[in-house]
């Protein structure tokens, strides 16, 4: 159970912490709020963050871990939209190595992504070693070759759900294209990216796959913001989640699983324009 206290000498009777608590563990009590059941506290930090007089004392947030928000650093909605509109998946990279400080910034951004019940389940593995990157690419290539064999096996296709069979029939041409390109010396799996960032979590962790992909989205946006390019390495993600070889190569514990992979590097080219997307399908109720 989390230790949570409210300093009555500092509390200003504003009740903001009561209203902001997502688990409803604080209750109005005429003066200092009553802590109803801190066993449900998920340490989101809302109560600490909303209290301008530091009346909330939470065991998981030391004074050193609490920082004032700088209003001068607020980003306009136009800036946010411009980042979202202009971010593109980059698959042409310079040969430059990516500095460790920049990768740490990317992981810091990823680490601030929301997660179910604030469990913060996502862990990270950064791969820069060229031999390891080559090995990951080859494992993915072999996984795709084996998958094509399965997709071509009538007994296998007849044994799966019809909807899955349709998905396999859609995937097969894409896999065949990638495998053929790789055999011709054209790497369309890694695209010569100098960094792979793996997002993994303990098996059975609450909403681990969703949490990992939310973290990846933050990482991709930060990459674009600091002048790097990235793309969702879906083929490597598929090979990582469906075979044990990549996890073992990276010394990821057996009781953990990889949920997402982001390729990162310095973009070889700079895009000068952005295009409209399809109009969103919206149901107003």
C-alpha cells in the first residue's frame, strides 16, 4: 500500500486533488481531504502535480523527482500539428552513428508515454552493433521465408480460421517481395538503419503491447523533433514476437516478450512538403 499524506498546515482547502484523482481515493471532508483507500493508488502523480503548495506527500515522489512546469516552453497547437503532419517514416539513412545523448532523449520521451494503470511496463533495448543488426535482419529474413512456406501449405491454411487465412493471403505477396529483394542484395527489412530500439515487457503485464506502442509513438515524434528519422520496423517486430531467436540474441529474459521495434538514424534526405491524409471517418453522437 502506497504511503500518502496531506500536510494540513500547507493545504489550501481547494479540493483540486480530490477532483483530479482518477481512482477516487480522496474524499472531501470539510477541510483536509480524507484518504479513503490508498491501496488503489496507481502513483500517477496527479495529486502531487496539481498541488502548487506541495501539501501532498507521496512516497513514490521525492522532492527531487518533482519539477515545475515552465510556461515559457509551452508549444502552440500549430507547432504540434506541424510536427504531426510533417513526420514521415524514414527508410533512407546516412551512415552516421547516432549519439548516445540523442537516444537517451528519445527513450526519455518514450518513458513519458501513458500506460494502463500507470504500470509503466515497457522496457528498452538499444542495438547499434553492426553484427547484431545484421543477425537480426537475417533472423527476420529466415522467419519470413518459413512463413511463406506455411502460407503455401494447403493443410496449414485449411487448419486456421478463414479470417486468418485471408490475412495470410494478403501478407504472402509482401513477404515474398521482401525476401526476393533481400536475396538480390536489397535490404528492405532494416534499410541500413544504424539503430534499432526494442520495446519489451514482462509476459502477462497489463496492456503491455498497447503500452509499448504508445511509448514507440512518443519515441518516433521525439526522433523527428531532434532531427532524426525513424520507421516502425514491423517485419522485425513480427519475427521478434513470433520466434525466440531475437529475444535470445539480445539477452531479453525468457519471461519477457518484444512488442514493438523502431529503426532510427539520420535521414539521408529532407522532405519539403506534406500532403493531406484521407478525410477521417467521424461519427458524431
